[in-house]
C-alpha cells in the first residue's frame, strides 16, 4: 500500500479517524505521519485531542441543565477573581486556571461534574491529613449520624444511645478543636 | 548523572518481578493528581509561577522519609535531550505531556523506577506507581504513602465537597487514575474485543492502546482505566476496576482455550511463523514486530514455545520503540534505518535467549 500523502513511499502507519461519526481509514508512511504531527507517539498535537472533545461536552452543558437562573447570558461575564479566567475560557479549553475557579464557576461546574462522573458531584474518599483540618472529624460524625438513623429505624435503641453519645463526644471535640 | 542508567536499562527493575495473573496482566498503575494551594494550575501559570512550584518541591525532597524514595533522582525536563525524554515516555516513566510541553517540568524517579513523581505537568504534582501483574492495592498503598509524605510539607488544594482540586474536571475528587495493562490476543483473535469495549465503557472504564490516549492497541495490548474520580472512594475505584479486569482475564483464558481446542494447529503455526519472522527478518516495522511479539508471547503462555522468557514481550515492545532504537544507535535514525536496526536488535535478543 502506498502512502496517501506523498504517494511515493509505502504506508506503514495505519489508523482510523472518526470525525463527527464519519469513519476514515488513513494510511501514511512513517515520514508523512511524523510531519503530520507525530500521530503515534504524541497524539496531543494532532488537533483532535481529548481536550477538544471535552470542551465540546462542556459547551453543551449550560443549555441542557440550567436548574434555576444559571444559564449563561450571552453578555454576562463570569470570571474567577483569583486567576482571571472567564467561564467562557474555561468552557473552551476544558481546564481550570486555579483552585478558586471551582467556586467561581460553581453553578456551571456541578452539572459538568455530574456528567463526567456518573452523576456524582461530591467527594468521597481520601482527606489530606494536615490540611484536611476538622473535615476528618465532621465526616466521622456524618457517618455516625447515618448509623444512628438506621439503628433507630430498626428500633435498636440501646445501641443507638451508644452511638448518640459517641457523636456528642466528637461534636464536643469539634467545638474545642475547631476555631 | 545516572540518567544514563534509566535510559540504557530497557527493563525497569520492577518488571522482573512477576506479579499475579502475569500471563495476561502486564502492569498495574496508579496515578494521583495533586495541586498546591495558592498557585495557579500549570495550564495557566507563568514560568515564574511554575518555577516557584518546582522550588517548593525541590526544598521538600530532602524531607521525604520513605524508604522506596531513598536516593531518588530528580530529572529536569529542560536538561534532557528530546531523545532521552522520548525513551522515558516509552518506558512509561513520564507522560508525553511532561516531555513535550511543560515549562519547569521535572520528575522525581525512584531507583527501582516504581515511583515517579511528575512536577508541573497538567497538575502541579502527579504521583505514579507501577507494579507488575495485577497489584492495584499494592500500588495504591504505595502511592498513598508517597502522597502522605508530600502532604506533610506541601499545602494541597483540597475542598471538602470537591476533594482534591485538579486542573481538568475529569480528575477532580480522588485525583486517582488506576490502569491495568493487559495482553489480550485471544479476545482479539476471536473478535470479542470489539464487543467487549463498549460494555467496559458502560461500566465507567476506558479502554486504550499501550501508549495512552488515542494510541493504537499495538501487539494486542490494552490499557483499562477508571473514568470516574469523584464520588467514589479510592478503594472502591480500584476494587471495581479489579473486578472488571478479573472478568476480562477469565474471558481471555477461555478464548485462548477455545482457540487451542478448535484451531490448535493453526495457532501453533501462527506462533512459530511469528517466531521465525522475528528470528530471521532483516527489516521490520514496529507494527509487525508488535504483532509477532504478541504471537510469540501467546505461544510461551500456552506452552508451545519453551526456553524463551515471558518478559520478552514487555521488553522488546519497549526496546523496539523509535526512541529506544535511536538511543541504542547513539543518534537519530531515519524510519528505514530504524526498521533495519529493530530487526537486528530483535534477532540478537532472541539469540541471547537461546544460549542462556
């Protein structure tokens, strides 16, 4: 098979491009493939990267899931105070500028996160030991409160009372420790 | 200094240890994405900002108290030649992104090449641990231990609701990407892989080729990783991945069995022919080499071929990548020269195998 680009050398790089659902078989020689942007090794430079796809996904979002008045008005500029990134910029590149962007674009970010993470929007998992602060304690209390409710529902009052005392103890710790 | 060692050694030391299910699972990898508080993410940050992040990281290195990171080497991307960076990418020790477009990018690499901590990639810090075979828990535990060490000295960007804040919203929450690299010739040959991929996707996992996003499944090697990083605990993420992977392992085993049963002689023929090509060819493209290596590895696993070590697939797949070939040649090679050199290398390597 001959390379589609130069029509001279034999094609050694074969792949299928899918653009807007349209499949296209591509056969190139190694030289042309490299000139076209190192397709095999460094796919990022070939233009059709995951970033662009992501940005496309985000752009759809505000129209679909505007819960209250969260839809972006064309003239409105939502911007992150810390890094200066605008919501429009974020939607275009699919990357936040800094940690504060998560708060700055909160209303728009939540639906995006839900779409990306199977409906989830809240972190469950590791909490950093040092900068986590009182989160550890509060999480513990939350879990205990759930246990308490299920115990009450099952009418296991003795155990429930134990758990209640445990919660109180932690809450006291929280008041003393935090602030 | 000893960058030479990382470059010249094809097989990372950890590869020699055979992990569980290593007939099908080549590696288990964990990556944790972390960012520093009060610094812009690398995508937007300036050179100076990136420099500050790197300086903070450098100051922290001597304070790390973790045995596996003893004598770890800090590699500065700016100081490396493009070819050297490519070799590190081919060994999966750094990402293409870090090699190509990260101002002030660096990588702290442990002596055994199990731990690599990338600085100023898409996120300020990315901790990666690779183990051979199916060892996701082990890899996660080590990555967590590294993470805890770093957190003692660095202030992470963390929110109670969103978890670890990352540059890309696809990584937020746990910042965890767990991936398993699998050799699945049976499922490819029986045409089951095509059907399997959409169902794996539906479960929230992504299937990719050997070199990540957008790369081809060279040599029937596939990478399976989690997509969801938010709203699930680290343990649940790897447990779910492990379950999926174990099922794929089962299916691959039964695919192999059924091929041996129904088309044993054809398979044996294919395997030996491929070994013949590898032993005798004078010019070989990477795609053909990958295909033949996959066949030979399958032949070893099934038991058709003896006295060739299983590692040959992992080793030669990496060794015959463009970067490595040129590293061995000591300079840039044209594509045709590479194909010749690749063939020579494979022949020599196989000869070595027979004599031992």
